């Protein structure tokens, strides 16, 4: 990526964990990232890089004063959607029955951020870029390639995100599989959405990051060896070969070797 993300596009992901160094060791070993605990003035936030370019963040779960929260927040990946006006986006968000959980706040001169929950309960972030647009490598091995919302109310979620950001929704053009919706920005598919009915009972609404993998089976084997849990073993489907994993601290992510949709003969 060599420029700003269009508003409504997933532009960054980060992970909040109890053991930051363990998470850095796991993901750097799995995907070839480089990363270390950041300086105190950044709250220790780690910007992980691939080929020298930022791809994701990892931070320790702690209060603003540096103390450890009790109880600890969920160990999850957060997907950030780009916006060019975070204050007006948050106004639209509250009008549409979303909930602001944190922010908005300035992140030095990098940009402004907030964390929110949509009316169906899925948590996501918002990012208004300053000097930092977001991930600078995507769609390569070890980098973000797709973001997916799972919700119990796809119609309500579609209306919500379209009300707060310039996104539209449409049924997926994939020819098979369960009902799937795509989020589009300026006519380009940028994220997906599926019903929680397709997932194990008790799964909460969530945004799931997908990382591209040259070999899903090799990443699954390496992740398992490093202490990860396999939630959905590698399988072939219309969009490619994928697996869903939980890292050793419980954060869920997917890996996929994506393929282009088949064209009509």
C-alpha cells in the first residue's frame, strides 16, 4: 500500500495480550515478522513489520496508568476501519445505536483512533490517518488479506456500517457455500460478513483477520508446534484453502491461500 486507504476499508489490525513478548515470539516465528516491545512513551506498543514495512500491532493488556486490568480484557485481534473524519463517524455511530468503548484519542502525529462496538456486539476500531495510513504490506504471505464480520444480525450490521462509513453491501459472487455478504468501497470488495449460525454455538460476534499463507498446511503445523490450537483444520473451499487457529493466548485468526473467483466459461 502506497497511499491512504479509502474510508470504510480495513486498514490496520492489532492484538491485545497478557504476555506481549510471548505473542511477539509466536507471530514473528510464524509469519517472519520483526517486532520488539516499544518505548514507554508509546505504552510499549509494538509495530510489527514484514520486509521493513508495518503489518500489525501487538500490545500488552494494561490500564492507561500502566497497571494490569482486573479482569483482563479478551485476548483478541481488533480490525480498524479507515475514516477521514473520526468525530463525525462516531456521531453517526452513536446515532445508529453503536457504542464507543474508547476514544477518540490522538496517537502522537500518527493519527486518531477509537474502539467501538456495533449494535450486534462486534468490536472494531476506527483510524483517522495522520502521518500513518495503516498496514503497508497486504495480501502477501504473513500479511492481512481479508477481514470478516460474524454476527447474529447480518441485515442490522449491514445497515449500521453503511450508516457510519461509505460502504455498501452485496451478496457474495462466490458460487457455493453458506450465505455470505461482501462489504464494498467504491465498488471494490474490502471485507466479508457471515451469520453466526455457521459457527459453533456460543461464538460471540467478532471481526476475524485473515492472513495470507503460501501454504496453509505448513502454517497450521508450525502454529500447532508453537502452542496454537486448531479450531478449523485446513480445508478447501470456493475462495481457497484456509484454516482457523487460536494462538497460545487464545486470540483467533485465520490463514488462507486465496484463489481468484472462477470465471464463467
